[in-house]
């Protein structure tokens, strides 16, 4: 009697381990992040490339001041008889560049201070963090007004002031995220292998706090945009009669009931820019915290 030979049992084929998605990839599954990215791309595109499509020059006189219906214009003229649309297309670049530069500078110093404080602890930690606490005691806008009134509204000074007042917040977030990482085994292993402190800070600690830092960077960019726009509204633009969204709101607010576009258009642009960065930060914070991972399309 013949029997059918059965193949010997074989070990199950190991399934490839799926690498966890990055924070930004998870955040992009959420509608809030997608909307924020769309808004940010549109506003950044307008700020960078808008001047090339403006029908008139930045300071070109085109008609009677504060008039809604002027031939050759879409949204009328501002307080000085300049085309509102052209001024708006020219006015976003300065706010965007100053905000990005100041946030990037604050990130460099804030991350460095936070990592050094978390890794060294003890007296150095106390000195660095108490210095940051003292800096936080001064209101950002007040410190900026004092410096700009004393020296003048120079672009480098605006970047420096915003960066200096933003650094303590980034340093505290970095330290708080890095302290638990310092106690982990791989940091002790790196120390046992004789790795330098600089390498441990940038190769071991920094990658493990990148999620919270990405969220904080977006939040700081949002607040930097608002602060720089506020300085422009108060008259601290980088140039006289500069096309600046914040300055435009201040210049044209007197004629708001007669010609609203001179005030409303730049105000909408600033609002959408901050909303866009805020939505991205919200999505990143949810992804970093593990919220909505199972239903990331929300």
C-alpha cells in the first residue's frame, strides 16, 4: 500500500519588519496637516514669487489715494495712491525671510544649550537654565521695541532680537526632551566606548529628540511671524515705505471704511500664514505623541 509522502514541516518564512513611519509622514495623513501645508505653500509662493507677477512696482503711484475703483487696478489704491495688490504681492518676502532666519538661529543656540544642560546636569545645568528663565522674564515685544527704538529697524537687529527671545523656549523644550534620553543604555555605551561629548550630543541625543524639536520649530516660526508682523504694524519696517504686510495694516487702517482692501488683504495673508504653520505644528505634535496613529486620516 503506497503512502503519500508529506513534506517535512519547515520554519515559517520570516516576515520583513516594517519600519515605523516618520513623524512627518504620520502627520501628513491628517487633514489638519495637509491643509496647513497647502496654506503654507501658497503663502510662501506668494511671498517669494509674487513680486514677479505684480502689475505695478512696489512704490509706484497709480491713482488717487484710498480709492477702491481705479482703472488698471484690481483692488484699488492705498493711502499713498499705490496699487494694493502689487504692494501685497511685494510685502510677504521680508516677513517670511526674517521669521525663517530668526527661527533657524534660535534653533541652533536653543538646541545646543538644551542638549548641553541635559547631558551635564549639576551646576552647569542650573546656570544655563536659570539664565534662560531670566531671559523669559522679559516680554518679547517690549525688548524688541527698546532695541529697535535705540538702534533702528535694521534687518539684522530684528533677526537677532527675535532669535534671542526665542532661544530660551527652545532650550527648555530641548532639555526636557533630552533628560530621559541621557539615562538610556546606548548613551552609557557610547561613553564606555570613549566617544567625545560633542559626538554623543549630536549623534546620540539630538536624533532622539527630533520629534519634539520639529513641533517646537513650527510653533516658534508661527510666533516669529506674528512678532515680526506686529513690529511692522508699529512702524518698525526694514525700509521707509516698504511693502510689508504688517506695515500695510497700520498705514491703511484709517481708511478702513472707505478702502478696506489696503488693510484686509495683508491681514488675511498674515492670518493664513500663521494658521498654516500652526496647523502643521498641531499635526506634528499629534503624530509625535502617538495621537491619531490608528486613524491618521482625521
